[in-house]
C-alpha cells in the first residue's frame, strides 16, 4: 500500500515523451539525478501523458514511483489504493487503483472515428485499424512497447492519410459529437471532452483536500501539454529535439528551459528545488 508523505513543498506534474523521456531512446538517463532529488524530498511525481496505463506501469516500476498518474490525455486518473484517506468521489476500484474516469470509452471513440470519416470525406487510420507492425513504423516504438501502446481505454491515436478534408473539418465534426482532436507529435488523438488540465485540476483538488493548500508545478514540451501547464502554479517548457520551444504556447509565467527533453527537465527540477529550499 502506497503511503502519502508529510505535505511537500509542491506537487509536480510531468509529460513523458519529449519531456522526461528522450524522443529517440524513450529513456530518462539525463534526468536520473533530478529524479533522485525529488525522491529525497518526498515530492509527488505525477505522470500526465498520452500513453496508456499498460505503458505507464512498467515505467513507474522502473522509477520506483508510487504516486497517482494520468493517462491518455486526461482520459482517466489512476490513484493507488490507500494513497488518500478517502477514495475519491465517483471513482471505481480496479486492479489496485481508484480510477476517476473523465474520458469516453475507447469503443465509442472507434465508432466516432468512422462517423467523422463519413462526414468529412477524410481517411482516418486509428490504432484500432493498424497492425502491430504499423504502430511500430508510425511511432518508432519497439514491438513490446507498441503492443502496450495499443491497449487503449480512452483515446484513439490516428493519422490522416488523405487530403479530402482539412484537419479543421475533422476537428469540427468531432466537436459536433462532443469530442476533441488533440495534436500529439506525429499523431492526432481523438478524445472526449477532457484534457490533461482537467485531470490535473481534479487531482490537485484531492491533494488539497488531504493536505490543505499545496503548490503545483508542471513540465511539458508540446501543445497537448498546454492545458496541464495552464493549471499549475509553476509551468515549464523544455526544448524540442529540433531546438527551441514549441510555437503557439503562450502561458503567463512559463519558464522556457534550456535543454532538450530530459536535459531541460533536470534543469527545471534544479530551479524548483532552489526556489523551494
């Protein structure tokens, strides 16, 4: 059973791909010393990602992480049983977690993808249409990781393979169904009316119910991290692999870190710990 420590100086929300994890290797070697510092200070590290639970769980084990995590662009919040004194209202118990579902079931997203194709004339190829080899080719993941990546619950990644409709038409058709299209690197994601920010706010409220007022920080790299960064007290952006920072992210008080992916992430942790020393 995971135990919540004495209230720390802040809670950290982090993206994975391109942020804590290197985009080429999917490793966090450059961030290891910073991760150790967080553990020493007993600061909760909340993974907030477009990845699936099946992808996140092995990483949490590798990092010895026992904090809640957010999957599939805010589709659900997984809280280890016993982490908070009281199970979150409306949560369901599943596989040792209290799960707060915020998104739309995957089967309904698959139906919606076909409906959007019919409305727009676009050809949209989701993970549910791809073979394992297709997912490896599109994502660059090794086969075991690609298998975990297609175990979707609340988010359907897809590519547009025809030019018969603009992305804006696809977004508009999704909106008519109460859904959202999120940009996420080389893929788009069809999700419910939720995002990383909504899930972060839900979890922040739970932390504050448990501990009282608590500061929050967030580190990301791309547009789909913007809702998360907008809702924390200290937002940070790491540099992209091509250098520089993601265009279009304008957030009051954001710190643009020097360093790509986990290198910039480690610098963000250094700054946070200095500020809160």
